[in-house]
C-alpha cells in the first residue's frame, strides 16, 4: 500500500483535538449557489515529536494490531524521514525481527475523538508479504546509511527516491561520510557552536509527518545554561551535521549570548508546535530560509 500521509491525515482529521496541536489544511473553496449547507473546515496535527511517533501501534485496514513503531531512520542532511522500523512480533511470530518500511508506505490515523490510544499507523500487509520483506534482528541493526540496504527496501516496496548527484562525475567522494542515522541515535548527539564550544545535546526531533521531514531539532543546552530544563527548537537549516576527527556532532551557528534570547520553552511544557505564530517566531529568529542542512567534514 502506497497511500500518502497527506490523504489519510485529511481523512481522519476530525479527531485531532488532543495534546499535539494542529496545522490547518488549505481552506475550502468558496461555496457555490448549489451548496445546501455549510461545511466545517478541517485541521490536522502534522507537527509531532519523535516521542509521539515511536511506540505508536501499527494496524491494518481491518483494525488488527500488527505491532508498533520501534524507531525511525532519518537523513540528517536532507531532513528526510526515510523509514520506520516496525516490530511485528505479536502479529506473525517474528519475535525480535524488525522491518524497515518506507515512510510513504504508511498512513497516520487519528482514530476516535478524544481517545489518544486510538491513534495509530496503518500498514496493509500480510504474513506472507512480511516473510519476503527485508528484515533484521532488533539487536543487530544493519548499517542504515548503506545505499544498497536502502535500494533493497525501496525496490521491495516499489518506492522511487530522488538521489543527489555525487561529486567527480558520479564517482565516490575521496572522503566518505554518513548522514543517515536512527532517530534513537540522534537523540543525545552533541551540539557545538562555530567556536567548537559544547552547548549541550539533541533532546528530540520535531517532524512534519505529512511531509516526512525533520522540521526542528529540540536542543538541550545543559552546559550553556543553568537549570537544564529549557529546550530550544532550532530549524534544521540552522544546523550543520559535522564529522570531525573526534566524533560526529551538530554545529549550531548561533553564539551562546544569542541563545539566551532565542525562543525557548520548558522541557515539561512543550508549546503547540503547529501554531504558525510560534513557528514564525522561531524561523525568523534564526533568519534561515534554507530547507536542508550542510555536511561539514
């Protein structure tokens, strides 16, 4: 099944009014003379934290519980959420085996009104199909940055993905580097500034689930600020994925002094990230318009 996230977000949008906030779908066209009554506008929550997505139950169209989302695979250069690692042990007896499924092959369902437990991911599959799907043991993950691994999964699910041209007329670069990581491994990644000062670490990723894209990185600046509970949502385009001699980390192009005035919030009281006024304040503060990060070696 290759139904897009956008179509199902709209289909199940009436149950959105929970703790996740909402992002408005395009306004309905102006009513015509043939209209016999008014229609409600529809808003759906599509800006979610990774904590809102990982652990969600996975069901098929018949409502059967198949398993859950175990982790996500994210390209930190482009911001693309490539795969969700699904656990199907309870459905088909696969035990600790995981399956990386392309984001495009899943649908987010809000379910019943005011019932958060009904929110789930829909994936139409059978045991026979899973027997033939690329899978791996949960304690022995493959190299998620391996292009051949990506290609085998995309081919199985009939997903076409745009690939960036490599340097030197298609030849491999002289220095190889990885940009694709598990979301669970990105959490806790060090954050530094351009002066190589340690600012803290990545607390969480904020996703646009409809677009399958990382919108913000929630950064915890423990070493720069006292208290330790304040987080800052930073646009992905304001960061650089940096491979240095000692480790891989995120470089943020803002000084410690500038961070003191940046839009922040308490770790235990997240804002409504789908509020356009909130996102506008964050985006304008960092004065960034680029849609993707760069990679520094």
